[in-house]
């Protein structure tokens, strides 16, 4: 299965028979059979024609719209020919406080744990006071998590942990990018690329949730989301530190992504990745998804397969086939240590043609 990303302004996506076609300046640049497409993402000033929208909708292929800063603009609402398989079960479970609190606590624990592990590996040889404080506080939050007596309290633990963690991550990224401070516009550059990674992660999870025929509105921790669906945000939380943050840090430390990859601020202070840098980031994102890692319960899997595994873990708990939800926990070993990103593998199938 292949993801299509359309990044060049003025490009548009058409459909002819069972093929998606990408045009730039009215010239056909890419054609791929719809059966091979898993998701579609269009960036600023790229258009989706009605035939392509109808084909994507009929096949339940997720279509996401982003601006060049990674901001969510919307998605094609899918009216799948297959209704949500577990809809009634999700409704019933959503009314069970013990179910929602148990799964929310598992997700928050995994998030805090994974944040701590990512910081550890990013600073194995060059820690900083801010990172050490963040790791100590994250460890304390994990120990105190059983004291959280409600979903609201669990969200506060998650928010507190995220604040500590991102202060440390921002400092590390500022140093990697050779920025002298984390103030604007430098902070906006860092924030934009992290936001872009988060959007791509959410789109990947959305496709997996749709394929599993789950209703994406029934989350446990993120009951109210402005842009995204609550179940998608639940899954994304435990994966975000090592799929998005670690990737961005690796690209910066390896000087694959540099300050020169960002545009100068506009009059409104807007900063974006140049088109070439945007394509580069997307290619490394796709390579990251196919990187193998040791899953605590499933052994060696690609990160994408780990996402699929967690969806199945959720379904097992939803149906009562498992006693609790087992989240994705990063291991404390060299298997996940930070390392320079290699060039895109030749066999990697990623369609980023424009």
C-alpha cells in the first residue's frame, strides 16, 4: 500500500477509471491504481477534483488537507459502505467509567514513560539540567499516576508531563539547529515541523482505525478535540514521542534538516519548510514507519505494524477478550537509541513526486 503526498502549489488530483492521477501545470506527473493507495495528503494550494474525491470516498481512503506549517485544514469525511463494526460496543463501553479510566491511565503512563525514554536516548552523552529535571519529574508523575481519580486528573498529568517534556525537547532542537535562543521566529520553525509530524501520525492512525471499522469519535482520554477525533488522539499520544519528536531531533542532530530549510518569516510572521525540505521530511517519515523495533508483546515489528497491533489491543479490550489495554512502551536499551538517519532506502515505496 502506498501513501500519496501532493506538496507542489497548483497541483491537483484527478481520477480516471480506477486510477488516481496527479497533475502539475496540466501535465500528468503520477498515476497509481486506487487499490494500491492507503491514504492521500494535500498541502497548501493543491486541489482535489470531484472524481478523485468520489473514488477516495467509495474506497474509504482517508484524505487529509494541511497547510505548509502542518496546520490541520480538514479531511474528506468518509461515508464508508461498511458501517463501524464495533459501534454499539463502543457506545456501551464509553458509558463505563472503569473502562474509560483504565484505558486512559494506560495511555498516559505509556506517554510519560516514552517521553522519558526518548529524552534519555537523545541525551545519552550530553545531558542538560533542563532535561535531567524533566526526566526526574516525569518519573515522579509516573509513580503518582495511581492517585489520579478521574479522567480530568489523568489529563492534567498528561498536560504537566507534556509541558516539562517539550521544554526539554525544544532546548535540544534549538541546539541541534544552532539557534541561539528558543524565541520566535526560531521557536516557530521547531513548532511547525513537530506539528507536521503530528499531523502525519494522526493521518496514519486514522487510516488504520477506519480499516478496523472502529468509530474514531470514541476515545477515553481525549474526549473533546478541536481538530482531530478523540480515539485517534488517544492512540497518537503513546506514539508521538518516538515517532515524531525523535525523528525531528534525529534529522536536526544529523544536519539533514537545517535552518536553511525554512523560509524567512512573512509580514505575518509565518514560517514554512521549503517544498524540497517538505518532501525530504515526508520521505524520512515514511522510512521511520517501516523501521523495525522490538515491541514488548509482539517482538520485532515495524513502527507501522506496531500501530496496527495497538488497534488490535484496543479491540481485544473493547470486546472483553483482554483484561486491560496494553500500550506501546519503548524499551530502555540501545535498540531505540538515537542515531544518524540514513538515506532513504531504494526499495522504499513512497510517492512524493511533487
